[in-house]
């Protein structure tokens, strides 16, 4: 498997590398549009949200990928420095103050970025499966829509969760592994529990569970980031929130 650096680490590296030496307004007026350009979104609110979501999700990925205490602590230390450098208080400062002080400190963090770049995921393999994954989701939505033995409320709920899963897949490169994993885990857990609670005589519910497990296999194309889905599906754990 050809492993690649996860999208959020690539985005953060590019952001820091492209921080200009000079700027006239607040740091936020420089950083936020720059990050929007890097991740491919067209408004500042979403850009800032994606920046902070990326930083907030990294500790959980680090804990999963780095069982060694020393390596984990070092990687978490880098993330804390990044959070501090891009904190709302510092982004509110004038860029002529932010650039020489905090911008240069962030650029020094690039020296230790390789430890974060060990958070690998086969992005290309997942992208290659995207058409198949979306097709499987659409088949499930069609089956849900035609399921006479599911209630209207259940059909509405299942369609909403499948739509969230599809959005997570299509926006993976923009949002990164962390938000992608949380959205998928949440949707999988909710769909499985909803289908498990359906009428035991529902043939469609059983077929949809089989479809869901097939989808699970396809979504693991990039690596083992969905390993927590097992306990979620079995009903032993609640999935993470996708808010």
C-alpha cells in the first residue's frame, strides 16, 4: 500500500510555509483567506472552522497511531505549539506583530513536522474507491426509499445519515482524516442501531445491514482509521459526534 501524509498535515505544512513575512492588517485577515485557498473553500468562516477542526482532531489520531509514550508526547507537543500559534488571541493581533514573532515560531515547527507526517493514510486508494463507495450509498438510499416495511421516520433518518456519509467521502480531501473518520463512525453507528431496532421480520433491514458492512470494507481502502467501527456497530460504544 502506498501510504501518504494525511490531508490536514499537508494543509498545515503548506499554510505555515506560505505565511508571508509582511502584512498590513490582522493576522486573521492573512491566515484565514490563505488557508481557504489551500483547502479549496470559498468563505472565511468555513476556512477558520476547518483549521481548528484539523488541530482539534489531530490528538485522537496521534493517540491511535502512536502507542509509544515518548513518540506520542512529542507529536502532541507539536500540535499544542500549532494550536498556540494559531490561537484566536494571536490571530487577532496585527500581522506586522504576528509575522515576526508567531509566524517565525510556527516556521520553526516545520523542523519537527516529520513526526506528524508519520500519520499516514492511503488517500489515493480511497479516492480510487470513491465512485464505488458513492454508488453503494446510492443503492442503499434507493433501497431505503422503497422499503415498505420501514416507517417513514426510519426512512427519513436513514437517508439523512447516508447523505452525511456521502458528504464526508466527497469532502475527505478538504476536511481531512479526523473529521472524515468521526462523521463515518457516527453515521455507521446510527444506521446500524436504527436497522437493528427495525421489525425483526424486515427483509430490507437485514439486506441493508449486509450493504452497510460491505460499505465498511470499501471505506477502509485508505487504512485502518475505521477500526473503532467494530465496537460501534456491535452497539457496545456510541460513535463520536459529527458536529
